[in-house]
DNA sequence: CGGCATCCGGGAAGATACTG
DNA sequence: CAGTATCTTCCCGGATGCCG
């Protein structure tokens, strides 16, 4: 019967499992879905922004993921006020709360022996990693405003009381210091790879503006978790 | 050229992304992979156990997932000592640490408007949910040993100092009280659905042995997070 | 250019049957 | 019981084209 077929089709992707984890996989377990959420974690983005940050994700799949995430109530599409008029995709409040999932998965996977931290990295991905990998003990008592410029993307990280809110901004006027790097992996090499700032600056991969001491102090606050098994 | 093709094929499943989250998806982002890990969280299981706990997962896919998780260092296969001689799958130490990922995903997804808590639930899934949904404030100062019997599966939950270690056991001798339910959803209805124990007992879905007051006290310590948006 | 539909090839998932 | 072999179905990913 056709009607039974429809039921089967509707069930096809379901795990038929009351477990919240299983439901989470139905919501965001499709390929690329969680990475689309990641790219939206620091504010609304346009279709093309998302494509640029996720090379390998084709337009049709992105369209499909956006529709599924919207249907699930994780994001909404919004039209910017004139004159921009462009359409952007924005997480709902609940969608933003998915950051803990992204963080825990990232923290756990960073311990994998197979993790290769030298691959390309999107600006948002780098900024989010700081919130995950901040050594909150080492940061206790420190108050710093650090800016980041990756091409056109500007971010401001405001460290205070061991919390590290990060926002996309239009200018970096309030920053104590600013890291300028066309390629986010350069900053990652400094924060996580132990590569000295001087080396990166010598390669032209990184520039530090403003209070250099504050910048280096900030850079010392991050640490990757130890590798598993090895 | 063929050799370039091979490279492309090797890359097919990779996200080419240094982000830990992306690597996590390569490790455990395939369909069913995280649920296989979930079923192993409370100790080694056999191939058939896993199949029984994950209806809808076919044998060939399970074989493939087990091989991939083993290659990633998340689990190992081990042969039980004679006379059992059976082969079991067991998480590595790092694999067990993936529980935080499962918890965060479950906690977040439980807030989805689309979550249906009346679906079937595996015994392990129910037991793990208690660790996620325990109201640690309400549990402060309480010390309880509560047993669970679902068919042949016996578990002992030892609440103490707001921690809730749970282990698969061979007998429930040390328990203050024991919940007996052939279908785990019956216990879920009590803990999360607000269904009174008397109703479930009247339906024959649940039996409480031992210290009834301790059992009901325990059952009052769990709460689902509020639904998002609504 | 942004967004989305359509077609195609390859490969993964799912169901069934079979083997040690 | 623990997988393997086979076949079908459908998703992913790339290319093309349409439309505002």
C-alpha cells in the first residue's frame, strides 16, 4: 500500500529511540549540519559566507541543511533591513545553546591521535576554539580585550572573570591589542602549537598591533588537552 | 589520472578542517556511530547485544561502524576468558570520555519541540539519561543505592555527594530499592513524565522492591530541561 | 551574485539471505 | 551467535541552469 510506504519513508531517517542523543542526531547529525551551526555561532551569516567558510560543502547540500535546521527550529532566515536587503541565516536562542555540543565534541576529538591541527581553519572556528580551550585558572583575575582581524572578519574577545565572550564587530577600537592574520591557522599555531610570535611575524603570517605584552599574555592562556592513549 | 582519484577518494569523508568539532564528526559522525558508543558506555557488549539494543541497525553497518571505531582508537575488541570465549567490544579509556559528548547532545536535543519521549528506550540509554538529568541540587546530601532490572540487564546506581556512578552488575544485593520494569520507558515515565508510580504498577509496567520510600525519593530527583521556544 | 531546482555518478545505508 | 555477501534504495557531492 502506498500509505504504508509513506509512513516508512517518514521513518527512514529516524532512530525510533526516545534517547535525547538519538534525537539530537536526527536534528543535527546529518553531514555538515553541525558545522553550519558552528559557523552561525558568532552571529548571522549569508549563504555565500557559509559556503566560503565550508569549502567542500556544495550549494545544494547547504540549501538542504539550512531548510532542515530551520524546520527543526534551530535557525531562522531573516531579511536585513534596506538598503542591504540581503537574506541572512541566524540561530534561534535554542540554536545558540548548541555551542556546548560543539565544544564537547571538539574537546573530546582534539585528544584523538588522528587530529591534524595544521589543516585550514575558519575564522569562526578559531574564535570558538578559544572559548573551549581557555585555561580558566590561568585566566583568573585577568581582564583583557583582544581583537582579531582575518581579512574582513573582525572579532573582539573580552576576557573578564575567567569568562570569554566573543563577538563579531565592525571596528576594534576598544581592544588592548589586535592580532592580524589572513590565515587563522597562524593564530592557532601561536595559541596551541607553541610557535613563538616572532617566528610567525617573521614569516609575515601574523602581526600584532597595540599592547604587545597584553597580546602575548593572552596567547599564553590556551592549551590543547593531552592526546589519548599516547 | 587514477592516482589523483585515489587521493580524492581518501579525502571524500574528510572535512579538511583543523577544527576539533569537524574531526569529531569524522570520528563519530557517521550514522549510528554515536549510538554504538552510547550502548558501550556502561561496559563491554557483544555483537548481538548491540543489535538488540539498536533495532534498525543492520549487521553489515554495525560491523563497519565497529571496525571504524576500533581503527580510531575509540573501542577495542576483546575475547572473554574461557569458558565463555565470546568476543566483546569495549570502549578505550578515551572512548569512555565521549560520554560528555553524548550527554551534551542529549541535554540539548531534549529541549527540541520535536522530541518524542514515548518511543522505545534501551536500558543503557535510560541509565545514562539519569546521569545527565540528575538535579544535583536536589540530590545534595542524599546517599542511595538503587537497582534496576530490565529483563536480564541489572544496573546499580550509587548516589552519593551529588555524583551518580552507574554500573552493570551481576546481582542487586547492595541496593536500598530496586525498580523492575521489562520496558525501560516505564521508568522514564516515572522519572521524566510525571506518571505516578501507582499508575505504572497498576498497569503491571513497573514493580518496586525494597525500600519504597527511598525509590520514590530517588525518582523525584530527575527533571527534563524546559522545551525551547514554546 | 544569491538562492534554489534539476540531473547524474558514486558510494553509504538498509534489508535479506547465506556461511562458519 | 557472529558476522559476510548481495542487492536495492537513497544520500552526498559536482555541474548546470533558472530566476530575482
